[in-house]
């Protein structure tokens, strides 16, 4: 593992191309012509070079004694990393080693009996994903100045989806179940929340419950109802859902056929790639642009940011109305995309990782 001290790459040439391709101003009087908006200047920082594929990343305040949030990342060789800002750039720590490949991770209050936030991660019990063996979920927390990892769920199939909500960890995978793990004074215990119509690939806390994206193309919402749970399919496509995220009532989903959709009262398809997508973000990434921006990444190796026309994505706008920016192209396939606030600026940053082993922070400056 090596670390570049505050390395920055110049903004992508895609931005210059967008600026050059802007249409000429109309012949309307000057008072009626809006001044052109300058293209967003995105910077790219490589904050970790891991020796193996990074499966997932997440942002959250893992170190209560440090200012700002940290980045958690997990790898094919079972390592858990915590990356934080330092005065001379970024500092990376290898904080825990699991026995199997880790696919995805989340940061949140998984254990309310302890101070601070935790990392929850899912993947294999032993070995790499290609072995198709049993799955496992871990919670890694900082205790008495050191990092401690605990296996909280085991499954007979790979676990692929994880999120944290209400002091519990929710996981799903190829066993086609949503499970919940919570800690009490007696230790960790797990229960099955419900069955899934397909393998669970991604999960997020949203709409008063837990939404799971499945390989059969469904988005399934589980909500508590008395002593049990209800299950509702809130969206269905013909292609498997690979990554999902949420902003308020809106769900953003990236799919195996290269489609990025935003699901609110209806589904709006906002981007299409020629390769599988493995990233889904909906956040305020550019304060100079009204409304929220969407972002995605995947097997085309590119991070794509979408700035919608009119301040929002809608059925009338769709793909053609969004300005597309490509601030980063990786050397290999990208496996996950996350967002969070890593500095003093009000807007969120993007964090990307994948098969190259690079963990990359993208920021609009």
C-alpha cells in the first residue's frame, strides 16, 4: 500500500470539450441573454493505492477525535481501510483483516451501546467471491484506541448488500434474504426480516424502512409493522439492480444494463452506459448548479456526473437535458461510488474505488 501526499490531477479534458462545444449566443438584446455558466472544475485526488481490488467505500465520522469525516474501504484480500485527511495530504490505516473478500461497506451507528460510528461490511466467509462459498458480515469499531472486528452474521451464500439504520445492521445477498443484526448486552444476534425475489445486491435506509436492489430488477421496500415486517415492490425493471442510494424519498439506482434511474413518484431514466454500472449517487455535488446532481460509475471505468436542466430531473427532461461531465477515468473497472462531506465546503465530494485498487476523491472547486 502506498499513499500520495495530497496529489492532484488537472481537470478532465472532457470539461474543456463541453466548453468548446457550447452553442453560440442568440441575437437577442444583451439584457435578455443570461451570462454563460463556467464549466465546473473538478479535481481528483488519489488517496490510497491498495494492493488488491477495492470492493466498496463509504464516508462517515469514524474518529470522534478528528475533524471531519473519514473514508472506509474494503478489499478483495479482506482488508478494512480507514482514510482521513492530514496536514500533508491523506493518511491511510489498514485497521482489520477478515478471512474472506469484502464486497461492500457502510458507515453508521451500528452499535448504540458504544460511542462513535462503526464500519459494517459484507462478503465472503473465506476466500474470494469467485469461490461462491458462504457469506459473512462484520462490524469494525474503535475501542480503547484500537480497531476491533466482530463477525455478526453468517450465511450459506455470498452477502453483497449492507446498510445501517436505527442502531442495527441490515444485510442481503445471494441467499435471497434480508437479515438484521443488532447488539445487546448479551452480544450480537441476527434475525431474518424477509425473503427477496432475487439476490440482494445493494441496500439503503429510505422511505421509512430498508430498500433492497435485487438481481431480478426489483427495488423492494421492507417496513416494520407491529412485531413483523411488510414487503412492497416499489419499482421493477428488466435488468438487475447493482447499486442504490437515496436522497429523501428519491431512490437512485444503477443497473446491470448500464441504466441509471431516479425513482420517485415515477421512474426517470437519466443516463445510459454501454457497460454495467456499479455506482449510484444523488447529492448536492455542485453548489453553483441549482438542485441535486446524480453520479454513476462502472465497468466503462468512468465516473460520470449529471447536471439536470431546470434544477431537477423529471420525466420531461430525461437524458438529453442533463449536462454530462467525466472528471475521472480509472485504469480498470470501477466497483463502487459513494458521497459525503470530507472538507469545510458545503457540497459533498465523490469517492470512487474498484479493481485498480485506487481510492479516489473527486471534488468540485
